[in-house]
């Protein structure tokens, strides 16, 4: 029987409040030689830090706990949903986390999923459908995976399957729902909030933000302007759990199960090895430009960040499709299914990217739904029925929108 997926519904906690282009690359040059960025992401006013992204650190830490809990077979669907929402089904306070500081937090993952101003302020129906997809992945993980975890998986049969020395847990169609959820949240939470909300000019320049920033008007009870804070919140969705958020490229990828983890991965690929430094430099220079009131320079750094972050999502969408093709060819179905679970989530995340040349996502929600349908419904056994031609076709569809080739992404 063909499985119907919810295709759009058809660690140490780090709290940070410091006391101290289609086929076209975006330039990383500094067009304002009079302004230089600091070596580290360290900005002060009156001898105290003006940086605060504690809310982003909290949500990333909540996501790390949720990721681990998805494979804790003692959990119930209610337990996991409460971790996602940091509340029960009626909106009451709960204590779903092992970290007391997270239980005390007013933040949640769910509240910021598909919640950007640019994409969802006028499309609340799509936002609700995406949130429902995330909740569905949680429910399906419990309903279809937990009871079969000790059985051997095969085409048409849920259970566990070896992926090298690791064990993966899939449903009858080979779907690994925990990977669907976490990789989709990279886009629906981190990328959407970063690119389509906090780095949106509609948010940065909202109301009197430019005038207030020029006049050094601080948010009440804080040491930062509203514009400075919005920029820092974007930074927090990438570097909020870094060992040293002031100098986050040291030990890149530690602690974080979301975007930072994959920035570390591309940093080791010669085709994309400048990305981490490019993004960090752009965040530093853009923040310095805000302090100096140089908004054209700020906007140029936004374009760099949008280009590089979006290309990371596109890159891993293609990489995992190609990795799955190679694993199937090597008769390693467990590895292939795991790669496809990750591919699914990264492809889902494509709708939250933004092309700095068009100011629109590289793929619409409908285009993403079409790709995911093609990926999941080649036969009654889902991922088990995929062939190399289909995986190559989908890979090319994605790579053609970005500034990398299929071969670059596949390596």
C-alpha cells in the first residue's frame, strides 16, 4: 500500500548575552574601505556587550534535546509534541526538557516554525500546514517506528536496518521520520527566521528603526538598538550554540544539530570551503555597518549571507540524493535510506531559501511538494523503489537553480 506523506499536509545549553544568484556568486569584497569589521563578533557600548541572542540559543538547545528524544523509545507522542511546543496541547506550561533552564524558558521551537515576516505574514494557512507537517513527523515516528524497532526492516516492512556501524529505524516505505523532522527544521526554523525574517529589510528597517539606530536609541532596559538586536538574532540561529559564539569558527559544528552542523560539513569541502568564513565575515561587517549607519554596506552583507546559506541547503539536497544513489548501487540499503531521509528534509527546506538576486525562494512550496512526491511515490514501497535515473533527475532539477554543479555537490 502506498504511504501518504504529509507533503505540506496534502549537549551543553548555551545562553548567550555577552558581557564583554542563479549560477552567479555574490561578492565578499568590502565596498567601504573606511569601515572594517572586528576580528570577532564582539560589539560593545559603554564598555558592555551590545549583543544578545539568548532566545535563539534556547531554541537550538531545545531542538538538540528533541532530536535525541525522537530515538528514546520510552517517550510518547505527547512527550515529543510537548518538547516541540514547550507546552501541552492546551497551551499550559510543562517541563519537557532535561535542562531546567529550558523548562523555565518562554521560548519554543513551534512558535518560530514557518513564522517569517516575508513568507508567512500574509500566508498564515501555509504556515499552519508546515507546522502540522512537523507535528505529523513526530506522531508518525511514534506510531510507525517505535513498535517495530526490534524487527528487521525490508521493502514493505518497518523496522531497523544497518547503516555501517549505526542502526537506523524506518517505516515500511523506508522513511526515517526523525531525519525528516530535524532536517526540515533547518529550513523551517533556522533558515526561515534568519533569511526571511531577521535579515529582511521589512524587519530591520521597520517603522523608525533607521532613525532610532542613527540616534543610538536603545530598546528599553537593554544595551542595543532594535536594528542591532534583529541582526544579532539572525546570527544566533547559526552560531547560538557555538563553543565560543564570539569566535564561532573554532570547533565549528559542535553541539548543534541544525545549520551550524552542516556549515562545518561544507567547510571541509574544497568547493565550498570559503562559506564559513564568508558568512562569518558578512555577519561581522554587517553588524559594524549597522553601528556606523552604513545601510548600503549592511545590505550587501545580507546578500552574501542569503547566497551562501541558501546554497548550503541546495548543496545537501543534491548531495544526499547522490549519496543514496551510490549506496543503492553498492548494495547498502540502510545507508541509502538514511541518506534519503536527510535528503527529504533538506529538500523540504528549499522553500525557505532566498535568492538575493530575485528576493524569492529558490523553490516555491508547490515545487518542493512536487519534488518530494516524486521522491516518495515511485512505487508502493516508497524509497525502496527509487532508481538511479529518478535520483539523477531530481538532483539536476535542484542543482540547476544554484551556483554549484551536480558534481560539486555530490563530492
